[in-house]
C-alpha cells in the first residue's frame, strides 16, 4: 500500500462512516480501483479512528450514561432511569453483531466483499431508507426506547457486516420504521456502534499483528485521517438531519449502485480483487 492509497482510504472512511451510504462499501470500491481490496481487517482498524470521533463528539452524553449506569449497578439510582436503560440497551444491542461477526467471519472476509453484493445492498437498503424516511411518524425519542426496540436496533446494526448496508443506514432505517425522530435514530446508531466498532477494530489489530510484515505506518495514517474527517462529518450530519430528509443519501446510493453495475457489466471493474 502506498502513501496515496492510505491517505485516500482514510479520507473515504472519514467521509462515509457516519453517512447512511456504507463506508465499508466505499473503502472496498476505492481499494479495488487501486487494484486490491484493503480487506475487512484494515477497514475495521480505520473505524477505530472514526469511532473515536464519535466518543469525542458525544463525550458528555457517554459520560452521563456510564456514570448513571454504574450508580444504578450499585443501587444508588433506579434501573428505570432513561440513561441507565440506554446503557443496558447498548450492551444488549451489541450482542447480535458480535456473535454474527465471529460466526460469519469467513464470509465477511470473502464472498460478502463481492461488488455485486455491495450493489444489491446499496440499492436495496437505499430504497428502504427512503420508505422509512417518507412514512415514519417521527415522534419517538431515545427516552421512549425499550427492550424490543433496542434488540431491533441491534439486529439492524448486525446487517452492516455486509458491505453496502451501512451501519448507520441499517440502524437509522430501523429507527425510522419504528417511529423515531431522525436525530434520535442517528444518535442511538452512533452510540450503539461504539462497543462493536472498537471490539472489531482491536480484534483485527491482533490479526494484522500476526502477519509477516504489517505496514503500521500506513494503518496509522489512514486511521488518524479518518478520525479528523469523521469528527467534522459528525458535527455536520447531526445539524443536517435535524431539518432535512435522507433523500439525497437515497438518491446517491441508487445512482452509485447503478454506476457500479455498469462498470462491472462493461468489464471495467472486477467484482472482487483479493488484498
């Protein structure tokens, strides 16, 4: 991997991680344009950078959830407290993606990264986002979240193991269909991703460390760039969705899927290139 590839991949990761357009799909596509998919492990490590941006952005809310969850654990405040319940739901909602990530690891590293799969997910989930955004009641907030909704959010997040789905796209779509406000669905999507992304990233670090000659410099460069850009995108997105719909992202996903299909059918881009 060259300096240019590492920089561009970091930029792409930072720009797309929090938008409902699938960062893993974009990283895979850009990697294959360079001649080799960087792989799920490299993508997972870069996500440590963007997820650190989430922790920085939501630091006050995360601290409140953690502190109140600990107080409730020792009986200092009731378990019914909204922040305590949210803490438990983030834990429970992280279980599906952890379990499926381990079980489906061979597919995630291989067949799931075929661009035809990515195309189908980009278009299909894009349509679902549009339907959910159009018909959602948009009345529920995070104070209304219960165990049923938390588990559905968790299952939706697990779908992001397939490139093209999008972690935020899957969970936000589930939130919209359940009647949550756009901003609340996005906020919970970001909070729910924290344990899964850090877990996946550090697990991938151990895998790459076992390789003969891991290029730590390039990995660090891409991850730092992803953090800086990801933080800026998070600030922008949370302001944007407070007053705007997801329609531009729906159109982008469908157009990108159509463009990729044309390139593959014309033989200008291979459906899969090993790292």
